[in-house]
C-alpha cells in the first residue's frame, strides 16, 4: 500500500510539474512574441532633389511593403520631378536644414534623379551625409545620387557603382567604379544603378546592409476548403495558413478544372483569386461561380521581399449538384455519432483503470 501511495504521489507531482512547465513556457514564449511584435519599424531618411526620378514613387511603394517608416527630405519644401513624371511636385516631410539628430534614423538614401545639383553643392547636405557615415548608419545612393557621396568624400576606398557619366568624380573621390552591375554593399555604403531594372534589388541590398533581409520563402502550413464537397451555386471558403519570418505580403490561388486536362498546359484556369489576411498568418477568400466538376487549387505566396513559394495541387474541391443524404444510403445518423462516443468512453475507462493500478 505504501508503494502504491508513493507511486500516486509521484504521478501527481509529475502532472503538476508538467502543467507548471507548460504555464511557464507559454508565458516566456508570449513574452518573446510580444518583444518581437513590439520592435519598431526601420526608419529611413530619403534625400530628394529637383528633377527626382520616375522610379521614386515605386521605391516608396517597396519601402511601404517592407513596413518601413520613411521620411522625405530636401533643401526645398516643394520639389519638382523629372519630365518622366510630367514635372509633378512633392512636398518633403522635413527640410534637410531642420534635421537635428541623424541618429533618429537607421539609414539614409539619396534617391535617383537628374543631377542632384542642390544636394551635392550644399554644405549642410554634405555634413549630414558625413554625420550619417560617422554614426554607422547605412548610407545608400541611387544612380546619379552617387555623385553626392563623392562630393561628401565618403567613398574613398569603397567599391561602388553608379551612373557611368560621372565615373571621373567617383574615381577622384577614391572609389573603385564598377559599371552596370547589381547593387554593391561595401561596409555601410550601398550604391546602385539602373533604378528601373534594379530597384527591387537595391531595396533588398539596403535591407541586407541593415541586417533585416531574409531570402527564405514563406511556408504554407495548411490549406482548407469548406464545405467539401460543395453544392452548386453555394459559396466556398478557401483558407490558407502561412508563416514567414519577415511577414507574408501576398497570397493568390489558381483553380483548375481536373476534367479539362489541357487547361493547365495552356496556362488557363477556372479562377484566379487574391486572398485577404483574416488574421495574422491566416488568409482567406470566398470562391463563387464554379460549375459542376472536380477542381484542384494551386497556392502562391510572397513575403515582403518577394521570396515566393508555389504549392501545386494544394487541395482539391468537388462541386456537386446535391449532397448525398445519409438516410438515403441506408445509414442512421446515430450510427455515425455513437462509435465516436463509444471510443471516447472506452479511453476514459482505460485511463481510470490505469490510475487505480498505479
């Protein structure tokens, strides 16, 4: 009896300890998740000049996709674009001369433009760039904007790229020039050229220099359609659960008719849908208008850096005219429920017997 009592105490102690472990682990994990979610977004200061380039709005869009907070600045409150943007105007968020503490930002970037005549000839502008370099901020320049880095004398000994028309200025500043290459990271200096062609790569290079870029594609955890099968004329919910370190940006689905084998080979599909984020990591969309048939669904997902995963035949969907009635098939609905209840009861009995023997 004493041995049985000791075993029962040990079992109770184990269960209490295990529950306590789960509670502590859950609390710690919650703190970790909260700390991760509370991290402030990257703050980047964008230097602009008159004649700013046609790719500037697209660059804004990429930083917005990253979830970064960007601030535009220049030596004039209102700047005029190049002819490509029909000389549209942009009001900067803050005058460059009003910036007091450059360390409020994680990075600065000189955006593409015609010639940057104001930025590269103004001492306040050049001093700000020098301060950013001295403070260890990531300093980047696009295309002709590399001229401003040369004028600020911060590229001595650096490998750089930029618009080839100004190679002599880069070399005079002590840099090694590389023509028509992808963006170059050298220490805390990032330079790029061909802003239209390399704009995505340039933003990724800035992210890499900041230590926040990751190249892993999202992971699809689950794909569910309900109801399954679906009755013709009713709505179907498609839900996809996805995880990614940097965050999932876009999820799409393509639906193919399995009864039409040449549909996919021709690049056709029954429907192409974009899923909306219902909650963190969970994306969903309502499928409507499918004809009778058997379908397969491909899932595509991109993270904020456009790393992509494609899951072919992630799930199938059957659309029928009517759902079969269990009674019509000779089944009593109770027969479907009872076995499950019996199994649950049996498991409880086995557990009770086990504990008593212990």
